[in-house]
C-alpha cells in the first residue's frame, strides 16, 4: 500500500530491509530444502527475497565491501583465490563463495578480518542472486563467475589461518555466561613468571569505576608475558580480579570481548620477540605460495612470470631485515637488499615494487632515501596468536636456518650462468655479425624502395666483457632454482621430480633442467627409484665449487657496490653547509663504518689480490710502497679492475690520516 516491496508488514520493519527472515521464529532451526515448505512460503510471500543458510549448505561466504572507506582486503586474496562463484551485491560489494570444510565450524566474523571484509559461515545466511536490495538494485552473478562457470573453491589458506585463530580465541566464551562454577584448574602464578605488578592486580578486586580498565591492563600484560587465553580465563575464575570484579557480573561474554580488544592492541604493538615469531612464520609459509598468484597481474610481463626466484630472495631479505629490527615495520634500503641477496640495485628496486602485497611502503620514495615498509595486515595473522604470544612454546619455523635463508646470496646460487669456451664465443660473435649485417641490408633495401614497412630490429654487438667470467669459469653456477630445490627437500624430505615440481610450482621441463644441473654439480643425488635427495656434503661442495663458477665474486661485488653507494650518499650530504652538527657527526660515523666494512672485505680478498700480483698505488705512482706517515691518505688513481677497487677499500684519501686498522692493512698489503 504505497510502500516499496522490500518493506515488511506493519510492525515488522527492521533496520536492514530485504535481509529479514519472514514467517519463522528461529530461522537457524527452520531453514530447509523441503520443497513443500518452500512452496508454502512462496505462496504466502511471492515478492520475498531468497536467503541461503550458509552453514547447512556447506558454504563459507566472504563479503567484500570494496566501496567502504578504509577497505583493506585487497591483499588478503590472490588472483587464484578469487576463482570461485561470486555474487555482486545490491550494495556494491561482492560475495565470494567457498566450500566450508566439514571439520570446521567457522561462524560469522566481522572483527578479526581486514577492514571491509566480513564472513558468513556456520550459523549465518546470505541473500541469494535474484533478490532485491534496499537500493533498488538486484543481487546477481558476476559475469563468468556463476555456479555454471566455476566450481566452488576451497577456503584460501590465508583466510583459513585467520579464522582458525579467531575460532580458538572465542571457543570457550562465545554465547555463554559464567554462573560462578569453575571449569578450569587454578593456575600456578609462580610458574607463569608474571611481574609483581600483574600479580597485585590479580590478587585484589579492582575498585568500581576502574574495573574495565584494570581488566584490560591485566590481560594485555598477561599476553605480553606469554600467557594463553585458557590460562587467562582460569586466572579470572580463581582470583579476586574475576570473582569479585566485573567478570563475575558480566560473565564469559565480557571476558571474550575484553580478550579480543587486548589481542588487537597487542597485535598492533608487538614485542620484538613476538614480531620475530610472526616474521618467522611468514617466511616459512611463503614457500607454500606461488608468487605468480600473489604478484599483481599488471606488474607481470606479458610473456609470463619469470621472476619467482628473484622475488622470493628479495622478500626473504626484506623480512630478515625486519626480523633483525624486531619490528613489523621499519626502513629497508636497496643497499641492504643488495648486500643480503647479491642482486643488483635495479633488480632489488623492481622486486620491491612487485611485493606490495607483502610489504606495504609507508613514506614516499626518494633518490637515495630508505623507504619504511610494514608487513601487510593479512600476513600479520598467518601465525596462530597463542603460539606467537607464548614465549615458552615451540619455535614456529626453522626459516632462519633453512638453505634458502642461509645461501640465497652465495656465489654458487645467486644467478644461473653457464661457462663458455672460446670456440663457442667466436661462433656467437660470428652469428651476431651475420644477423646485424642481414638486418642492415634489409632495412637499406626497404628505405630505397620507399615501401612504408616497419624496419627490422638491428641486434647490438656482443659485449665481450660480459663473457669474461664465463670464459674463465670451469663449470656452470647452480643458480637460485637449484637452491629452492635444496630448500624444498630440506623441508619435506626426498621426493620425485613430479613432487618437486608441484612443491616449487614449476613445469616439467623446468624441473628436469634444474635437477640435471644439481646432479651435474653433485649437490643432488638420484636413487634407483627416481627419488631426488640432497648430497650429504652439499654445503661443502658449494663452497669448493663457487670459485670456478661464472658467478665467483658476485657477493663481494654487490657488497662493495652497496658500500660505495653508502659512501657517496654521505659525501653528498656532507656538502650541505646548513647540515646540523648532530647530523654531520652521524654521517661521519656512518662513513667510518662503511670504511671498516670495506677494509674487512678487502682483507677477505687479500689472497686473490696476491695471486694477481696486485700492488697498492699511492700518490699517483703505481707499484710503490706506501709510506706510513700520520698525515697521508691512500689514493688509487686506476680503478678499472676489481683488484684496484678493493685496494682502495675505504677511499682513505677522503678520510685523511690513517687509523690503526688502515695502518695494519697497509703493512699487510706491502708484504703481499
């Protein structure tokens, strides 16, 4: 009678028209697939919407309201995770349908997920396609994402981890109130190792007007001390803070809400130990994901994603830097990534641009400015909270000791390169010359005929300097793909080629190639049954073989480049006459640290310098011993060779007088 069809009868109005179950007192019990009952309902309310009981239907529906301000769910799901039936809601959001595991009772969740994301599972319902929204729009299937187009996918691992953590926290509280009967054993406060201040809060009732604040302060302190949720409940059931406090009046629901708020605070302000455990869990779990599904499609090349190993190495290095800080947020410079991964500046820079789903940049990028990165919100929840907070629990992962973490910057694994002979190089040069000549003549004929056709690309000349290390090498380098295989076998044990391909997300031909490389270098062994395993002494073999590989010296070269960049930055900054004295002193200290690191790097390379019969040049006169006076620096005019760059290890001519460490190095260099 003049009212929109979504409105109910008189006295039946609700705050969410179109989402109100009609004609039933308890929809959770009365929802059904019985055809007779459904026909009776349709006959009575032919204009009603359609509701689906998600729990009874075996569905878990993710409600993504992307139109809301502060929406933070972009990095929760990968492109592969979104390949499931999807409904476009009348309000402008999306319902992504997933299969609810039979052994899970994940319910409705609105506070444990990124902003703008809700869940409907056991005990919940969603409005089905064909229904009318209060806005006047209808719910409908997204194009090519209906039940006829796609099967219902399994719940994504990242989402499952979040829901498991939320279910564990609320399992003993949700929907129940405490009647004064204890259901737990009295905890041993001495064994918990809590501070005297927390013990005082536990053993006395908080005054009225301060009870909520006191309970919150206590729970936060207990979480920081590593106490789990079940023990916190026991503390409240057996001590005055609970039995004579607000918990006794409000019950378990009150404790659940307070616990959840305390967890949110602790998650936002983790201790260094907690932050390190979260980062360890992330580093361990990254091996289970295919980066091709995580890197945004617009940042992947059109001919296919081929940067898996590089992106994994840079991600591992960036997380390791935050791990060293003991924080989930911190500055990460390209120099740091270069030193840890032995990759180039541009390579590390491009990789970080592709890893925003994992590490979100905070400040704007500057020419030489270290950017602040923070671990993306979905990944902060990938580790179970109780295990992260419990300092006495088992270590979440062995990620810091796994081969991928310890050897990703090693010369043997930094890059995949083959050695080459003089004959092979001559053939390549000759073939390239013929290609260039053919392209030049074809283009000349096209220009003379005047036909408007695109000219052929003229390939560049082969840079012989790029082949110098490959000519000197005796064997090919192992490369990062072989290291990933070693890491996977260390994690999961010996496996077949097919299993290795599934674990590393690689195709058959790619796995065959990396296995052959590993077998050739004897880093891997293959049994008669076709099972691939590690050589017992693979680490010693890698150390022994690295000097005769094309990538020999790459790690030292990258470290030296990073130190050079750091030195250049300090020199440029010190030219500013308006620089405060404190900042000036800090830059001088930074230059001194860089000088010491360059000195250590040069000392490590001393045997190689001796083998090349290198000498230190001073005052512009080569091959002359350096006089050890207190007011002279060292200068190497010729920096064309790697040896010369290492000899000039600290740009001592910029520093001035020799330090004791520099004096010792000069003596050693003169002796060599």
